[in-house]
């Protein structure tokens, strides 16, 4: 048995497979896109696997909150990144359940396990990377102390979590995930690109862990404060073309301006307007690479005062002018 999941309410089997880590040890990149239609949820999934690594991007639309029992013996390390909604995962080998809320992540390992999986909200949008034990130790052999300590436990077959509680994602993680999901490369070049992004995300997780150890939340003391900062970020992204000022954003988010500025930097590793600028420019870069829009169109749509202002900002960040990209 590789993995089995049941509906706790009636003990019916929702999904079962006989997968093992060996199933992902293919030299060539394998890609799959599929949909699931269950009585309580619909899901769209994209998956890629190669060289002992499996990457998945999942969008779940639940009709109700449901609790599921799971068990498996898939000996793999899993990096979870939760973008939308909230999921609670328990494993009998861990002391307590792990909650993955909006824009949270963690890195977990267990040779075998069983427990419960619960969606606490109806919309779940998640990204994960799974590594066989051998693949994880291979890609992290030159890692920092945090990943090396985690890797030592993996090598010994001991249950491990990078952090005792889930950490918040930053703009670099979101950009890396978007780059994977929207990657236009093909075949071996795409495999190389995906490998580079899996390693980048592990590095970013290690940096996030170090930040948590160095700074134990100076400004965001409550879950409410954290939720308000997340709301501020979402509002900002929805208004890229005409972004609010700090005073207005603080009012909309229901938090004072000082806590907005300090808390935003604490959670996302960037100032409000630094985050805004990075998001705009990353979006513009993707559009230009895909040749969807011109630099002039993007400058207007993203709210830059002029094409020259946009071009200067773009060149400062990426080292090349937008007209010469690609």
C-alpha cells in the first residue's frame, strides 16, 4: 500500500494507490493534469515528476468541511506551501497537528504514517514538492545548518519537521511557485528549470526558518493581526494598477498604519511598496516572456506614470530593459 484516504464519516475509501518513491525515479520529466469529482469536492491538479522528485499544484473546491483519515508508507520528504484556505494535518508520529493557513509553509518527513486531514475552509489552493529520501539528501548535500539538521533525521529515518509551527511565505516563494506553474519550457530544459526551482524553494524555506529563530514576531502578536496583514497583501495585489496609500490600506485592512508597515515587513520580508513593486515587475516579466503584451501596455496597466519609469524600474531589478527581454 502506498497511500489511502477515507471519509471519516462513513469510512468509505476516497482514494488509494500503490505508489512508492521508485515510481518517481524517472530520467525523463513526466507531466500530468487531471480533475477529481467527489461527492463533497471538485479538484484540478497539475503534477510533474522526475529523478525522485514529485511536484504538485492543486486547486480544491469543497462543498463542505470534511475530516478524512489517511495512512501511507510513502517514504518521502514533503514541502508544503498553502496559498489559499486552511488545512489541518495530523500524523500519529508527530506530537501535534500542523495547521497550514493562507500563505503558510513547512517541511515535513515521516517514513510511514496515519492520521487525519481536515479542510477548515471551502477553497484550498496548495503547492507541494515531495522528494524520495535519496533525492532529498542529494539536493541538500551542500545546504545550510537548518537543512542539514533536518537531513540528518531524514537519513536516519526519523520523523522530522523543519519548524514546529507553519511559517509565512514571502514574495520570492510565491514568484518561484508561479514560475513552476506557468513554465513554458519543454522536455529536458523544463526538467532543469523545475529542479532549480525546487532547490530555490528549499533554500527559501531554510531562510524562513532562520528568520523565525532570529525574530520571534515583534509586531504581530495575535492571529487577528496576521490575518489583517494577509488581507492587506491581497487587497494590494487586486489593485496593482491603482494601489492605495499606506493610510488607506491600513484603514481597509482594519489595522493601524504603524503595525501595517512593521507587520508587513515582518511577515513578507519586504516593505508594502517594495512588495508591490516586486509583484508588478515579476508579473510584467512573465507577460513579456510569453509575448502577451508590449512594454507600453504593461506600463499603463500596472499603473506606472510613464514607459520610462517602468523601463528604469524593470532594468534596475532584472538588469535588462523590457524591450530587450527574450
